[in-house]
C-alpha cells in the first residue's frame, strides 16, 4: 500500500499564508492555563494542551501554564520546574507525583494539585484582561476557577474533556440519587453558568451539557481535538523502524493506541480477535488503562497468539508507532458517547490508515467516518462484523488505500493544530 502526503502545493501555500497572518496578531488577553497533565506526560490531554498553548503563543496570545510533573510518563521523573519562550511561560508543581500508581492515589493527587493551583492563583494575583483556562483533569478543577472568579471577578473558560458525575454514574461507581452525585450536579451548574465559555469535544457532549443547564446553550462551543499532520505523516511499513523492530512489516496489523479505560469498548475488539485467530492478522495494543490487564488475562486464557502489548511511546516515536499498522481502532463503550470523545481518532487519521470505530449508533464518530469515507463504524458487540471488515481490508489493499487517502485528507482539511487553535483563540479573546 503506497501512502503519500496529499497536500497540494497550492494548499500548502494557502496554509503557510494563513499561518503567517495569524502569527502577526497581538492579543490583549493573557491566558492562564491550569491543568494537572501537560507534556512530557503521555496523557493525551497533556500532549494536546502542549500543542495548543504553543499554537496560541505563535498567534500572539501570551500564555502562562501552571501544571504538575509527569504522572503517566514512565522513565521521566521530572520535567523542568520552569520553562519560558516567546509568549509562553510554564511552571510545574511536584505535588501531583505523590501517589501516581493507584486510583485512590491519583484522586488524592488531583485534590492536592487543585489546592496547590488555588494557592498559586491567590499568590500571583490577576492582571487586567487575564483569562483562566481550566480543564476537567482532574474533574473538580473547574471549581477552582469558579471560586477565583467569585473572589476577583476573573473570567474563565472550561474545557470539558469528561463529564462528571455522569461518567461515574454510567460506570455504577455512584448512584444517580446519591448525595455526592446531587452535589456535583449542583456545583456543575454554578461553575458552568458563571463561565465565560465552555468548550466540549463533540456535538453529543454539548447536548448532554445543555440538557443539564439549558440556559447556557449559547456559551457552549464544540471544538474537536486534533493531530499535527506535520508530525505524523504516512510511512510505508517497510520504511518504518518501529514496524521492523516489532515484526509487523509483513503482517496485516490492527492498532489500538491509547488509553484502554473503562469508557472504551475493548470487549468487541477481543471478540473480533478471537474470530481472526487463524488469520495472518495481528492486534497491537499500545498504552495502558483499567482494562489493559483484563485484556492480557483474557488473551492468555483464550490462548491467542495474535496480540502484541506495548507501553506508551515517547512523543518522538509516535509518528512511527501510529504508522506501523494497516488499520487503526477507535472505541467508545455503550452509554459513553455523550460523555467522552476519543482523542486517539485524530492521530490515526493523520497516520493515513483506515479507521475502524466501535461506538453506539448515531454518534458524531459515525457521521465523521461515513462522511469522509475513511473507514467503517460498528455498534458495540458487533465483533463478527468487525472481524469481517478487518479480513476484507487485509485481502483488498486497493480498498484500504482509498480509505487511507481519505483519512489523511480529513485531518489536513479539518483537524490541524492551526485550524483548531484558531477556534480556541476566538473563544478566549472574546469579550463575552
């Protein structure tokens, strides 16, 4: 399968011209980003936020970042306490590293980071035209923005990566009528109503938020995640050192790269793999998450030999790991379609590979993939149909090649850092 970059000279010139124009602007607003996870952390939110603030800084918007030390980056104990470049200053706190290995420890780390962030904001004061940008990592961090706004009338914008307590309720962690869930919903309404804007990652997430709080509909912005097509480019497997290293060059490879958490449908993937156990097809799972160990146990119990498990990869190696496959998998568990938006979709598109999406019917993922003709979508539990699709692609390289080209076009035309950061720029500089 020959995969090439599809950007024409005229399109490249247009993007360069637009980027040059954007970078000459000067913003009167300083953005203060508060997030626990930030590069070099392997957490997807951290990597995306790193790219976002660097793009905003290029566009002339001064950005200050207060974050934690890496929590998911194995082998990286510390990142620089302070970093500075044009329009960008980063400060990292070590307090979020204390108990990174367990769920309770991570929750406690999140609370400690939120407290540390609050003290940091109190200490450093608030200049005119500063806007707070907060994430739901950890989930209760937006409350800090709410309290600071009450104290100093500081405007804030919240990026809702995940919707709590809805996720906890869906996962049966807490009952809908539990006092904690009730209080959390009550607090959300107050945080959301006072926010300058809320940013969600999909139309279905907006519907869920507006359903909880209809009066803020005009302040909820849908801005998708992204991937950098200049970082991740299509590479033939025979020219890819990662594929050669792991013996994937001559094997039809199905890649799942990213978190294997409770919100992701790993079970349908496992069922498809069982049906393909005698086919020359290998499943490669890169990353970690709550369902990873269970999947490893199930693979061993079933005696499957068509799986390869690898840890998260360094950012510099992602262009090679993402292109060491023939198909990329994206999954969302049933009931989670309006609560989370898988960021792994966008680097998969950039890699120029067909996409196989497992999700409930009627989601934005279904529309995105079908509109762009870059893969196929399967309902949760459709392991048989997924296995048939993967087998078909392994036997029809021309079909896979067409989907690959469409995937690459999709990222270049809709989901580049420049395109997406421009939308953030407009929201953050707005006087609303």
